[in-house]
C-alpha cells in the first residue's frame, strides 16, 4: 500500500497509531496546533534529513531514520541544558512510498523519545509530496528555570569535556561507502547484513545514535560555561564554540585516545574522533576542577585566543566536518576518516 | 552566486542579514536552540512547502514564497487563539540555487511576520540540500493564559463565521493554470505580468495571503467555541471541524454570496468559496447572538449532527479541497473552481 493509494487522512491515521503521548501536551496531534505546558523558557531547534545527501534508503531503515531524526534534534535541546518536551515532524515523500516506511519512521521517532528523553513525544506534523523522502523535525524543550547554556561562555582555564561516543558514526559511514557502495558512491545493500554483524558499534552509531540527552541537564546543573551538540564533527563544532567564546580550545590527543580510542572494543583513529561527525554527543566546558557529571570525559583545555581557534596537543589543526553544500570535506568524502594520515 | 559556491556559513550569514528579531526571544539564531519566553502555554504547528506540488518557481517569487510560508503557519497559531511569537525555518535546495532566492524568501518571511504578527520573527533554522526547493516552517505561539480554541467545541445553535478573503486564492490558482501553464500543467511565466495586472486580487491572495492573524485572539476573547484555519478548502476544513465537534454545519449561500461574492470588486462563485482553499482565513463558531469581532462575517449555523457533516442551504454537500496525495480533487484540478457546475 502506497501513500498515494491511501491518501492523506489514511496515512495520518496509520502514523498516529505509532505515537505515544507527550507528557507536557494538553493538546496533541489533530488540531491546528499542539499545545504544551512549559515551566520555564522554551528552547526550540529544527533539523532536516533528506534522502540523498543525508541518508540512503539502501542503508538506512525506517525505524533507524526515525530514531536518528529524533536523536539529532533532542541533542540540540539537551545542549542548551533544557529538557525535551515535544517534537513536530514534517514528512514529505513520493506518492509511491510504502505507507509502512512512514509507519516505521514514526515507530523510530517514538522509541527514541521514550528511551532518550522520557516524557517527550511527537505532538504534531505535516504530510506532503516530494521527489525524495524528506523529514523536517522541530524539537521543543523546557528550561525549567535553568539559564540556557550557550556556545559563547567558555573561559580560559576551563576543562573541555565530551559525553557520548566519538568517531564511531563517521567510521560507520566510511565502512558503508567502502563496502556497500559502487565506485561512483551509489549506495546498495549487498554486504550490509554482514557489515552489521562485523561492525555493529560503528553502524549502530551511524544509524541510531544514542545521544546522551540527560547529560545536558546534568552539565547545566554542574555549572557548564558553554555547551553544544557535536553533529558536524568535533573539530568543526569546537571551532564554532571557540570562536563564539573568543577563546582557543586545545584538545589533548592523550586524553582523547585514553577516553575514546577503545570504545566498545573498537580502535578509533584520532582523525575520526576529531572530524567524524554525526555522533551527537555533547561538548561542554566546565570551570577547572569541576567534578564532571554523567558521562562527561575531559578531552582538553580552554586557552586565551591566539590565532587558531583549535589546536591539538598545542599544534594548529584545520577544522573539518559536514557542510550540506560540500564546501568542507570529511563526511562528504568519509574515506579520509579511516586513516590517520598527516594533513 | 549559488548556494554551492557560497557554502553553508556564507549562505546562513546572507539569510540572517534579512531577519529582524523576535520580541520573545532571549537567544535567536546561531546556537543549538533559540530560547523564547512564554507567558502561558505554547502553541506549536508545522507546515511544509515543496516545489512542484505546493508551488512553482515559474509563478511564485521568493519574497511571496517566504510571505506565504509565514502566513500559513501564523494562521494555524492564530486559529488556537494564540499570539505568534517565533518561526523556525528549514530550507533545503539544489546546490545550483541562487543565494538571492533564499535571501528573497527570508525577506518575505520577515515582512509577513512584521505585518501580520508584529513581534514575531524567525529565531532559528536549518540549511540542507534537496532535489527541489523545500521549506518547512514551524510556528510557536503564546496563549497568554487564554484557553486554546480547538476544533471540537462547536454547539448546535452557534453562529458559523469567517474572517479573511474567501475563494480568491483558489481562483488565482485556476487563472494561473488557465493562462500560464502548458496543456500538461507545466508552469511558465509567459502572460504572468499581464495576469498580475488584470487579476491582482486573485493572484495576491494566491501568492501572499493576508491572513487575519490578530482576529484569532479577538475570536478567543469573544468566546469562540471552535476555530480553525481554512487552508485546504472551506467545505473540507468545516467538515473536519463539524466531525470533531459532532455537529452539522449548514452554510447559508445567501450569507456567503452577500459577504464574499464581491470581495475587492471580484465576483466569486459559490463553488470557489466552498472548495477553493489556500485563503488562510479563520473559520470560527460563536454562541448565537455574539457580537462578531474583528473581520468575522456570519456564513452559517451549527445544527445537531444528522447524517452529513456539511450542508449548504440545508442540502448535503460533498466536501472538497486539497490532499497532498491527490485523493481529493479541487486544488489538484483547479479548473473546476471557476464554474458553478452542479455536482
């Protein structure tokens, strides 16, 4: 059964059947708007995933797509120190799309909310027609009277810390391009089942990131001076945080290798940690001596600004990561990730 | 200059330069989330416009697209009786898209906020790559301690009223298909300048709807029992409201013709009023005898449910309007609008 055969109201009913309620919502899907209670100020973010540049149906299953859509947006809410309360989801697809795919996406959205941000749920959305599968999610969070943690508060002397997996999602994408794509980069699923078996950690991180959502609130409560979600690549995102704060961030290769080289038994090259992207962990700065909360691990130190925004072991490092229009290189050419080649 | 040539951060800077601030936002674009104050509960809605099914670049200019994107979402917020406070905007497009088009869209978004919902503004967004121009907007509103006006509160005896233009946007689309499209429906701009000159009211309503946003708050304050935004067609949307409320809505052809037949000097067929869609006015029910607020005009009456949800002059009427997957007919075949042919 395709969405074209079933029509809008039928598709909507099938999607809504997959979704649990959001605790803060007094009005959920079905009216012009959903209505949410909020104790404090409201944090809001939006992120889009489009078949082709952002995912490939030969690799990504519906459930995982829904999960990743939720995780990437929840992670942005967490990075302000807010508690995610609701998602809205705009889905557009060709008329020939199986309704079952949209149902799977909805199940993944709902499961990620339940597991990563209990109480949060999908409260509204929109259905449309598009040449490729297109999903735009907006996430809302409640700051519950906490002050939002922005990117611009890092101070020289702060400890730089990270919570989440690091580099695995980028390695997962490298593996997919290496084993499950033609020479021209066209995705196929031959060999994917085997790859899932031999490299489950990397593929799980790529397909369904387990973003440490609750650590955002813990970081805020522990006095984080600056925080952001790492989605495009640690070096690129840290460069943004350092520039916004007017500081230099120096990553310690020793701390990175000690903290993340052997995640889940995988040896992760330093380059993949720094430039991999899509891990959706949290990068935060804390006053020196802070007892790091939750899953945060120290990975560097903040210094006064001096030329470069990012250094690694004191040496200049060119930030790299994802650019949707391909001005930057790593995720668009992920084969570069798996080696530790010098610049 | 294309978005592919300029890259994400350059495009973003050009877009942000077009946008004014939102009054409720303590943190605007540039961090993981925007942060908004809200006095009361938060209303939230999302709506997508995609090149092809929703608009054609041969007809719709960037500024108008931005305006319409804002207006359609602001209208959903208004329909709950909330005050719009902020928009987030996800834009995706081919790398070959001129940056100037995204700037124009941004100018239109900003202008519609300023004119239709002063204080509201774009607070965040996302840029991506897609095979066709794709825009997903989420709008947030503040209920300011008013009770939300839902679709399900209409009571027998209520007066049915409408604020806004009615039928003009659908007629505008009919005219475009008639004069500015090939036999297969492919849009072109030959003759468009002349059509704008001879049919400015219909084309303005189609391109840049002036949704009566403030009337949503007025309706709430006047005691509206049910309200919704009319986007897909008056008959189709009223059918939804009637079903949600468990009532029948009877439209008065006399009141419709008296109230809307000669809008801005245009003779609008009854069929276009009932099935046209895209006008983004407000349909509301009020207890009988209520002094109708703002631009609301009485167009019918609520009756106890009995078979049909919608009647016109007491006779059954099959609701018609927009379905993104083409299960319904009118906007997908808008030539049917310009005649008052019997069913």
